[in-house]
């Protein structure tokens, strides 16, 4: 396909027989920029759709539970839409070119979680009434409050982090704070940190937070900054074995430190989930930075060895593995939760029993650790598959932003955050369906819990900040640049087309350099140059 020819340039120009000079691309920039859209209207429409789905699901739950349908449900849906609209306005102001799908997907997951938490609340209230006990606290109302707090954090991250690259300056600070948050429950008294055998909480009166959720984001920031600065350390050639290049032994220090932290969490906090999360994120970010599968093999090997040692000496890990191998061996004891969850999933089958028509309250912690069994019972395999597709969409949009953004720190940051979501979902769902030992961590946006919800909304804000940098036109990124005669905003990298140029084609002149009339090559014209190895006289 012939390339466009600049006005006044043709194949008969002296010094360039049979070669057409490319057109001045600066003249085409305004037309390209006109096609660049912020797509905020699409985001608002999808947020409204998420609010409608949430409200409709609440109506189905109330109807199947033979509850009275009141205007309160519509008010609840309108309040949820109002919270999402406020978040949308913040994105429109602080990150207008951000990905329009990320926030609606997170909002829909949050809404589905609210519906199921409300469903479990109704079952608990009915059970308490049948036993003559007092009405338990409704977790759905608390979750709405945590949603509002999470959106406040979401807006705060967008407002106070105008450029994701500024986070790279505080990489070591983020790593230190993350270590403190991760280690704090282990040094506190058990009365302030231990819940169900795991010391991963900080309890202050009636409130409690799980600092590991925030440490997850801080560690991603730290490793993204560290790998940018120390990338040569990890790419230095080592020994070749089985077709792979392995690092030198002295370069394994950071990986061994990460392994030590993961093992410390596993031993002193008895938390298999956080240990898996932390080490999995480190391994994948190392692979993204180096593109060497040897790092993954070494990491999995040393983590497997450490996990085997923990299984040998740590009682809680032994219990988790025992239940994983045969949950029905101690059905009324240690395997009761996993067994009931598997029965609930089997009851749901392909299509589910319907919202409000199942018995999710029979599974312990049905609204937190095992909320996926509650959803699987009432939505079936189809509903669970749809939820997993939403998670995949959220993770892949983060990966797409990592591919599109230009700076290396942004690539590693977005890739690490996207993988953190995907890996956490795998660990949660794998434990629920007994694919891996149950870990006790919560599903992002869906499970009841304030720490997880607030931290994940902050994570989504960082993903939007990176995607805004990837999609933002170049002219807006350089507000101080001197305008040229045809200067307009450049198309963002994420929406730029690919142009194939062969080696023997003429180089495009620099932007702003005018073309000379035919027959008089200018100083910037490549046709004014002699071929390499030959003189003009030849």
C-alpha cells in the first residue's frame, strides 16, 4: 500500500528516483485527536447498569424470602447509584482519560456482594427469630458504610496522586510501611490480633482492620520501584541449564528476603493466605521485569520447601492440609465448613436455586470466607462463571494499561496490581472448591469486610491513574511545550495504530520542518545525503 505523498513532492524529484516522500503527519494530528474520547459517558451508563442489576437482585431476594416489597429497596438502589455517581465525577475530574470499564466492573462486583450479604442477613434474622434469640446485626448496612468509606479512599488516591510515577520516589518507604503492617498483628497480644486461630487482625474495641490488605498494595509499589532501579541485577547472565538462564547465586538476595517474609507470616501468624498472596505477587513481578521463567521455578521450589517445613511443625497448617485431603473424614469437626460448602455448590448445580431460595446460612462464614459457596448455591455454575469473568475483565484491563503506558514503573505497577486481584481470586475460589487448602482470605469487593473493600478501591484508583497516563493525549502531558504551526493533541499510545515501514523507505522529516519544493532538496531531506560507501560523484 502506497504511503501518502506530501504536497509538492513526487517521484520525479531529483535525487530520489522512484521514492515518494511521506506526508507531513502534523497536518493529520487534529483529525486523529478528534477521535480521542474520554468515554466517561460509557462509564456512567455502565455504573447505572450496575446499580439497576443490584436493585433488581435485592427485589428478587425479598420476593423469594416472602418479605414485603417497599420503596426502601428503590431508595437503597438510588443511594448506591449516588455513591457511584460521586466516584464517577471524581474520575471525570482527576483522571478523564482512564479506562471506562474498571470502575463499573468493581461496582457490579460490590453490588452483587451486597445482595448476597443481605440475603445471608435475612436468613440469620429468621433463624434467630425461630430460636427466640435477639435479632443479629445486619452486615449489609455496615457493608454499605464501608463502601462509602472505600469510595472516599478511591477519590483521595485519585486526587492526591496526580501522577503514578511520583510513587516510585517512595518505594522503600512503602516497603517499610508494608512490612510494619504485615508484622504488627504478630507482635500484638493474641486478644488484639487473633481471630479463628489466625493472627492477621488489629482489633480496637468493636472495630477491626486487616492490615495485610493494605500491605499488599504497598508491596506492589515497593517492588515496582525496586525492580526499575535494580533491573540489571536480575537480568545478569548466569548459568544455562535445560535451555534456561538461571541467576547467579549472589543475585538471589531479594527473592530470599521475600521468601523469608512469607515464611515468617506463615509460621508466626498462621496465615497461609497472606503468605501465598505476598510471595505470588513477588514472583510474577520478577517474571514481568526479567522475562525469565527460571525465577519462577526457583521461587516455587523454595516456597514449596518452606511450606513443607511449615506443614511439619505448624499445627494450623497441618489442619488445613488434613481438611484439604479429605474434608469428609472429620465431617462434624474440622471438615464441617468445607464439606457444607461443597454440598451447597452441589445443590446449586448449573443454574442455581435462585436468589433467596437457597440455604447459604448453613455454611459457616457464608458472607465472608465462603461467600462464593453462597453465590454458587443460589446462582449456580453459570453465575459463578459470570463472576469469574468479571474478575478476569478487571485484571485484564489492568494488564492492558500496563502494556499501553510508556514508563517502566507504570508497567510494573499496573501488572502487579492486576495480578494481585487475579491471584487473590484464585486463592479464594481454589480454597472454597477444595482445589487448594483453604486460606481464609476474602474475595475482593464481594465478601463482607471493610479492610478488603477499602484497600481494593484504593487499588482500583491506582489502576485508573496508570490507565489515564496511557490513554491521555501527548499534548496534554506536555502543557509547557511550544505550539507548532499544526500542533494538536497526539493520539494516546493505547489507541494508536501500527504502521509498517521498511528499511529502504525514506525517513519521515521531523515535526515542524517544512518541505522544500520539488527539485530542491533541503538540508533535512535524506535525498541530499550520499549513500553509505559511495561519493556523490559516483
